[in-house]
C-alpha cells in the first residue's frame, strides 16, 4: 500500500511544507482533528479587504497525506475567495474519487488515494480547517 499511496509527487508536496507555520494575530484560525487516525490540522488565514486570502499558514500533526494536502492547499489558496477555495476542494475530491471528472493543479497528485477510502479524510482535513476559519 505505501508504495502505491506515497508516490513521489505526494512526498514532494509534504517535504515542500509550503505555508508551514503560524501567522501572527489578528489572523483567523481553526483546528480540525480526525479522531479515526489522530491527524490534527490548524489553519491560520488572513483575508484582504476584498475577501480573498492574503496569507495562509498551517500546522499539521499527522500523516504524510495530510501534510502534503496542507502544503498543496497553501500553495494554491492565496488570492482566492470562498468560491475559489470551494473549486480547489472540488479538485481534491475529483482526485480522490469522490466527484466525477479529472483533477487539475496540485491535487492531481492525490489520485492514488482514490483506492484507499480510509485515507481520503486525511486529504480533506486541511479543507475542513480552512472552511471553519473562513466562517
């Protein structure tokens, strides 16, 4: 399973750690936990006057998939509004097989997760934390 799941593109995203860290207040912040596997993601976000993400940071205590997803999200989120983040999530859901269609962008790397349903929540957990921070 590990050879299939942890392909080079996913490992590279996790190692890049794009956006890893914490933003100084007054950033909005939210933490989400996955009780099934123990992953924990905290997302900090600062919005511009136009409602678009100006800065994003994440702290991940979790598996490589969760780390890679948070890094991919941080690499693509700046400049997007809520609708833009929803489009990214749809792309991630297409990659892991929860929606029809071909994924594009950084989330295409997560296609191997499609056949591992128990690991799909690891990919989506950063989106859950960001969604809560944007509420």
